[in-house]
C-alpha cells in the first residue's frame, strides 16, 4: 500500500497509471473498512473523499471508464478476500491511519480541475460562509456557486452579479439526467485527457437534461460576498440538486441560467470536477 501515503491530493496533472493505483488502493482499504471496521469515522471519511478524488483524477487524465470499473471490481474482490485479523491488513490499516490522520484535521482544501476548481472550508464560525465554492465569469457577469451555510455541508446556492446591475427574477440549474443517459456527454471527446475541452461542450443535449428551478431568491448577503463585490442576487436550489451533482462524472459541466424579463437567459458554466470529494471532505468529523 505504498502509494497511500503519497499524493494525498490528486492534482489534475497526476499520471494516468498513478491515479489508477491510488484509486485501486484506496478502494481496497475503504471496502476492507466496511467489512473489518478498521478506522474511526473521521479517517474513514477522509479516505472516502480521497478515493473519490483519485477516481476523478484518473478520468480527467484519460482513463477509460470501463477500465476504471474493472479496477474497482478488482479492488472490491481483493478486499472481500482479506482476512480482517491478518498482519497484512493491520499493517495496511496503520499506514492509512498515518497518511490520513493529518488530512482529517485540515479545515481548508483546494480541488483543482481542468478549467475551474473548488475551494472547501469546513472551519467553525458564527456567520454563514461558503463551504464549497467555484467561481465563474460569463461576459461582464460573475457567479459564485456551491455549498454555503453555518453548519454542515450547507445548501446549494448560486450568487450572480451582473455588469449592468440587471435583476434576474429566477434561476435554474441544468445537469445531466442519469436516468435518461448512459454516461457523460463530452462532445465526442473519444479519449485522452479532457483539459482542453471547454465547459460549454461538456453538457448533454436537452433531451438528457434535468432542470432544477431555484426554490428561493434574495439579495446576496455580505457574509457570502467579497468585500469589494457589488450587489448580487442569491438563489437556493433544492437539496436533491446537490445529490445529483455529486453523482455526475467529474469531467462534466453543469450550467446555471439566470432569467430576466423579456425571455432573456444568461448562462454560467460550472465544472463538476471534485464536487463529490469536496462534499465528502465537509462531512469529516471534527477532532
């Protein structure tokens, strides 16, 4: 299990083979933990977050999804055969604890992507804050998107700030509907790394899109706004939208459309990236 202590954060430039090795080893130990109860909840959650990140890094580096599924099956089979009382399992578990004990105490972490990344913050505080956030620019407009709140992962929110100070009356989130598609739409991106593929070409056709309408709108508060930011509008999406977003392929994109009078929509793109890994990081138990 030598790679468990290396590359705790799998960067987008990580080698294809190394990302597969990391994913395999972390999956083995996650499944072994399910069987043998090897880790405390905080270490188990840290391992789960890092496993999701290694999977995303492998996909972005060009790993074939079918091969990745085969690697996962092999890891699960390996863990299923492990003797929970064996010395090998005890040694591997000790290495995982050593590698992830410090990771589980982190309160802030960045997750780079192909084009845009996520910033995670699970520190304590009285005021609401961004827990997991990605920024986007679309023309003269700006958007902050992600999970925000005082406790836990928070709610899925988009804050739009518009160069002409226009006021949107609604917003909607567009993402792939997994029940109507077999996998991600990457504009016929046949193989290889996805670093050069624009986010606008990572959305499915309308026939495979699920739409979530924002369930609340309000002026953006100062607690979620940079000091030099102008006025903005905040929209909160249903909890199911965050669940569906976490289940998407990390190479995909989703879109937020802000709606204005006159049947005008302005669209901002979000890279799915390591949203699932960042969301898992937010659930780590405090020590």
